[in-house]
């Protein structure tokens, strides 16, 4: 018996058959995803009939719900089966397109592409070499004194904890995988004659899980300038020039007060991102500040005579918001198709 003028066994069966017919005509996964709302979503015929149940007399609601629910369950099962079929077809087509015949004569495959992180680090290096700075390097397996003590980290600072830092056994040797490239700055102060202007790019290590925005191995670039009479104005001018080269002549930066053990005063460095997801906004880029006098003293430099500034930022983070990379996995999985998007220039 009909439960309402519009909600009848015939109307439910008709809506189900029309939906199944529309489903059978879809031949690719993209089209199926595009029509999902019309077939089983809120815009589907069965969903509209389901909305009529509230107007059915109370004594007939159970019958109406069972009638529509059964049809929707049947359609959902058919949709899931079709979805699995088309996704499998899509995967097989992609694998066939990428297949390599190892018995075939070799073809010229081109020269490949450098990784975009390497390209970006080279570009950053060129900016500072053009200003007369030097590129400095140091060991990735570092002594705790260079990584923490010389940089004014208190013995109880949380960064020294094993949950944040990879210490190398036996821990009594005080060796670790460097957590930043700042130890290279300390080594530069000990090895070079003053004044010092060095850029320190390289890999660093943290006990982070790999996800869309974190990785246990990533890259930083840090800069250090030690000379007579340097001020925050010199720091800001250097960073403004750097930002304009990286992001265009209209780029803007701002400095927000912060705290770092090795600089005083310290600031967070933000850059204006006009193309950010969700609209133009300020994006945190790195940290900076004037070198803490304790760091100068640790290197045997008189802070009454010399002053300096330092800054640092993540290479991966810079690439992500500058070039629209959305997932850290893309940068670490060595997929040549990712690198090929950038070619030789980013």
C-alpha cells in the first residue's frame, strides 16, 4: 500500500532503477566522483524521497523507512562496486602507461632534473655570495658543546632531551645529529678572522614523525654576520633584500618579538604571502636576532667591540609556501616526476 502520494513502492523502485541506469553509463573514476552527489548524495532521487518520510503518518513511518532504506543500501552497494571497478581500471591504465620494457633497446631518457631543494639552496647561496658572504659547512655528527653549550642553551633546556634530539650511543661521548646548522656558525667564529659573514646551509635532524608538514631529516639555511657596529637595521635590510629575491620585488617582511637562547633581542621573521591558501596573509618564515653576547664570549670575541646578527629558516618550508608544495612526502620520496615539474629553475 502507498505510504504517501509521492512515496510509493513504485516511486522508490523507479528512482532506484534510474540511479542504477545512470551509474551503469559512467565509464571512468573521475566522472563517477563528479556525479557522486547526484547518484547517492544529498541531491539524489532516493535522498529526496527519504526526506518525505517525515511527512508520512506515524504508523507508516517504519514501513516507509524500510522501503527507502533498502533501496538506498542496494544503490550504495552498487556504487561501491562500480567505484572499486573504475579505480582498479584507472590504476591499471596508469601502470600500463608507465611500464618499462627491460628487454627493449635503450632510449634516450634525457638528463633528468635536479631536486628542487638543491636548486633552492643554490639560489639562496647565490644571493649571499653576491653580497660578499662565504658559504660554510660543518659535520652533521656534532659535539653537544657546539650544538647547545656554545649557543647559550641552558643544561636543562628541553631541546637537549632525547625525545627531541638524536643522541649517539654511548651518550657519555656527547655526540648527536645536529638539530640545526648553528654549530657551523660557532665553528666559523673559531676558525675565521673577523669580520665574519657566513651562510650555513645543510641537513639537520629532529625526532619528528614523517607527515605532511614534518620530517626527521630536513634542511636549514642560517646566516651569521659579526662585525663592528652591526645593528638590527643591518639585519632587517639583509632580510628584506633576501625576501625580494626569493618572492619578488613587492615582498614585505615583518619582525615579531620572540626568544631564542643564542640571540638577544630575538624576532620571528614573517613574509607577506599574497597567494596563500585562503587569501593573502603573513606566513612565518624563520627566526632571527642580534647574536647573544654569551655566544660571542664562548668564541673568544669581545662583545664590547663586536656585534652581530643571525637568522635561519627551513628550506622545505620555504619551498612549500613559495612554490605551492602541499605535502612533505613529495620532497622525500625521490619521485623523479616531482623534480621534473621544476626542471632546472624554480
